[in-house]
């Protein structure tokens, strides 16, 4: 059921002469948390203790189901037969525009999961919720680096407005990514045992590759952006 007051993003993609997929994602407009329908027939792999993250702050008694796993159920069940390198036509509809492109199944799912996971209710991934709000489908590594570092510096400005200490480097962002690596590995372990094909699993692997590589490339790639900022530095 569509929510008239929610911020909605629709992901549509499909293989030529093959299966089509349509995912309507609705978000709380204030906090940008994903709104999920309640269902009783939840798969076993959504249980919190099923490959639970080593750094998970929840306990099974208080939180029987992993919020991140719950957010992915519909996507995993729908795309379980999709092969990662199949070419798909992707269309992403936002309130203000529609973006379309040809890509691979794993990149379409990587992009979709990159929108879902930060908004799922997992406290470790919530730091990326501002990026989810201004989502860029199938972003490149360079685009992701620019967006995440810009977001992090804006977060430091917000901390300063709140009277909190702020950082002037990216050490804190690197720490966040270290935590995300642990989450990604646990999510991969969950999906590895339930995935029939490899598209959803490879999508998480790609997200983890980004999470591992980006912190090591902050200085190198950001140095390539230096000339763009000459009006500010000269």
C-alpha cells in the first residue's frame, strides 16, 4: 500500500525477454527510515542470531530479527534466480526525476541495497542515511568517494552546531567503514546459505569492496579533486 506522505523511490529492472522486478521503497520523510510491511512468514535467515554480526548491539531476546536482514527479504526472495552478470535495463524513479540505464544485475542490486541498508534500522549503517536520502543510482567508486567525504564533512558541521567536537580529517569515517566491513561479512554469510544464484551475494560483495577500498584511497583520489577547488584555495 502506497503512503501518500512518504518519500518514495521505485526501482524497476529486468532482463530482456526475461524476468522483471519492481520494488517500491517508502521512507519516513523526517528520519528517512525505510517503512517495511509486517509479515509473519519470515525466513529463518532473518533471525538475529543467524550469522549475527560480531559487533551487533542487539540481543535475540529484545530484537528477535535482524533489522538489516528484514529490509532485504523482499529483494532476496524476488531476485534469487538472477545471475550476477546478466544485463538489465534499470529505471529508478524519484519524486523529482527518473534515471534509466543499462547495467548488470549485480550492479542494479548493489545500488538498490545501497539505498535499503542504511535505512534499515541497523545502527551501524545509519551513518550513511544522508547519502541514501540523496541517492545516486549505480554510482562509481569516484562518485561514492566524493559523496561520502562531503557527507562526512557536513556531518562534522552539524556536530559543531550541536556543540560537539568535530573532526577535520577522515579518521572517524575510516572507523565507520571498519565497522561496516564486519556487517558486510555477516550479511554475506547470511545470503551465501540461502542464495540460489549469485547476484544478491555479489551485490553485497561489491558493497564491501567499496567499503574496504575507499578508506585507503581518501588521500589519493581526493588529491585528484584538488584542482576543482582552486577557487576556494587561491
